[in-house]
């Protein structure tokens, strides 16, 4: 499959599904024609019964890609909203696992899941109380079909909004005040005992790690509600306190400027740190690169989309 798609523009694939996209009909048609020609040369057959051509939206890899942005798959939303109240830790793990997959669409995810995650600790007894039920119900209603993330535009300046609390880190990647992606991370016990400025700096490091693909090699702005970081990050490394230098070293490869914004203006990053993503626990390492399928869809304009199902390799193509 990789060989068939090699060098093609406007094409993404997962397993045996292929999506062809373009910012307008002409670009879409060019990309689709190029795929057909390259597949024919490889002797590849596509299942004509599974073609969906010239759509303005398509469900792909758990997301709904539309001409206005990326939304959660309505099927997954309905599955979550139908889930019954958990009866044990396994049920709760399953519920939070499904939400974690869609957490990038849920502002305030950290705040709402914190109480439920307390039940998953190794030494926690399973006692489902009224506050757990409220958290469960709030989370089920938090994910909606109205949630929408903007497509990344390589020509538009990037802003990384960061925030931290004793519970975790919250980050948001933004262009023109519209979110491209949200992220959050639980702090270890040791990290949660750090000073405010250390946690806020840790949020910057995490944001750069999480969105390295977007940020590396580009100028961007970091927005924080912790004013002392503006001064510290603008000075030479040796002028920073020793206990911050290690984290600052990890940001040296990035071209960024830190700006202050009061906490009341920091939504959505401030809300996201309240309940971090439970699958992102552990130490922050900048060598870990986490990329999403949405990085393939770089144009912010309207998209025409086709999805095909890869069938089999044969000596001839019926494309």
C-alpha cells in the first residue's frame, strides 16, 4: 500500500482504506486521477462497490473530516452516550478509554474526569457515589457533534496556549483564535509538588513535544498566564534559575516568544489542564513525537473528499 501511494499528493490511508482530498473540485480530481494511474501501473484493483466520490465530509479513523474542519465521529458519540453506569473498574477503564480517544474535542476534560480517575487508583475501593455519577453524566454530555477543530494552515502563524495546575497540564494549538488541537497530561506525584513556575514551564515543554511536527522550524508564540515566565524565557539560559535551566534547554531548538495573558483569557488551555489525558502519564521526553492523522489535511479551505476501499493486488487493474 505504501508503495502504491508513494509520492502522491492529497492522499491518506489507514489499513485498506484510502482518502483522497483537495481544497476544491479541480485539486480533488487531479489527486484522484494520479492515484488511479499509479494504482493501475501497480496492477491494483479497487472495490468499486465501496467507492464514495466527491463528498464534502467523510468518516475516517474515528473522525469526521468536513469542509469546515475535523469533528468527532457521530457513531462514536452515540456509542459513548449509550454506555451504562460503570459497575466496576474495568467498565470505568473502558468508558474513559473511549473518551480519551476523543479527548482532543472536549474542553474541560481534565476537570470532569478527575473524580472518576480517583476510582482507578490501585488502592482505591470501588464505591460509586453521587459525585461519580455526576462526573459520568457530565462527560457523556461533554462530547457533542458540534465540536470542530480547524485544519492546519502552513501559511498562518501558530500560537501555543499552555496552562498548568496541581492536577496536570493543558495545551491548545491555535491559528487565528481557532483551535487545531487540544492536549492534556497528568502530572506525577513528584511533578505535582513542583512550584507553579516549574509546572508552567513544564507545560511549555510538553506543548512543544506534543506538537513538534507543527512547531519545529517555525516561529510561534507561546501564551501563558504565569507572567514571570515571560521574563525568564527572554533572558539568556545562564540567567535563569538552575532548577529551570534543564527544562529551558529542551526548548532551545524552537523559535518562540512567550507572551502573558491573564488566566480568564486562557480558555481552552486552562480548562484542559484540570483533567489530563490518563494515557499520557509518565515523564516528558522531547524525543517522543506524537502526530495525528489530521496533520495530513493541511489546507484550511473547503475540501472535496473521496474514500476508496483497497481490494486486492492482481495482474491488471479495473480502475
